[in-house]
């Protein structure tokens, strides 16, 4: 198993993406620490992992609360992998000339503060350990800007830039920082449809149902499809493992060709 004897923290583990990554990490041998704002979905994920023979622990943690993040990591002790998968409360479909300031700023604030807080807290511990891997997740707007995306492009560009900046500072301590850029994954996207980090529904303003939006995403890719959850989690496991030991400060592109670089 690629992650045997590793301690992995997954923020946003109660959502579709977080649940899939947590299960994949556990299946490859990691002890998974499930972090999120609401206990019930985290406990459900922990039960799934335990039933499958894995090991999982639940921690109710607000990723935007630095003290709470620090306290949680102190309880864990040694941290080998940190992956922030919280949602950002994006609002799409509204022109920038019309969007409310709070709807534009929300994903930027959540992405920047949430990732900075969890990544820095993990990095401080990993630098002392002289080992560790920090992962981030973005989507095509980080690179390929389009209309009616609200604050998403700004938020995800910031995540990728911070990923590279942090990698440049802590690489000499044996700590790797890597991004994963994925095209929208219909199953996960549909389940988490416009739900933000505060567990509050955000109005779907783009007028597309999940199936219709999935078709739109697929049509713009070179492979004429979008990635699957299994494909995304397999890449995440690889990046977190020692098999990717020579990789840091880079963004892995698994957009099925919607972003060609």
C-alpha cells in the first residue's frame, strides 16, 4: 500500500470529494483524520472507512479558524499528509457588473484563508519533522478564465500561486507542496451543488441542472469527458506517496484536456 503508516488530514471530508479522497487514502493504508464543520457527515465517512477495514478519526474543525486547526493537529501529533477540500461558496452565472460584493468575495476569502490556515499549520509541523506532503485542489478557472465565474478564477488562481510559493520556501526541509487541477467531476459536483463552507445552500444562479452542466464540461475537453472520482483519488494517492518524491511546486493537470498545459 502506498500510504501505509501515514497520518493524513482531509479538510472538508464530509463532502463528496473529501469523502472519496479520505476513503482512497485509507484503502492505501493511511490513518485518516476527517475534519469539517459538521460531525454527522464526518462520522458517516468514518463508519464507511472502518467497515472497509481502514482507520479513521473525526475532528469537528473550522478550516478558517487557525486556533481550531492548530489544536486539532496538536491532538494528531505527527502529520504526513494534509489536503484541503472545503468548498468555497462560489456563485456563477452572474456578470461581474451585477454580482453582489459578498458573492464575489466569499469564494476568494474562503479559499485563501482556508487554505493558508490549514497549509501553514501543517507546514510548520512538517518542517520540524523534515517530511510531509501538502495537497491542494483547483479547477480550470485557475488557468482558463471564462465569463460568469464570479470570484472562482481569482480564488483558484490564488490557491495555485500559494501552492508554488509555499513549496519554494519549505522544500529544503523535505516537505512537498503540490496542486491537483481537475475538471469538474459530475457526481461530486452534483452532490455538493452550490453548498458552501458554512453548510448553507447558495442559490443556483446559472440555470443549469447537474446533468446539463456535466455535458457542457465534457464538450469542452479534448477527451470529450470529465474525470471520474476514482481517477482523481488515484492521482491524489500517488502525489501523496513516496512514488512522487521528486515532485513539488507544480500543479498536476487532470482536466481531460480542457486546459491543455
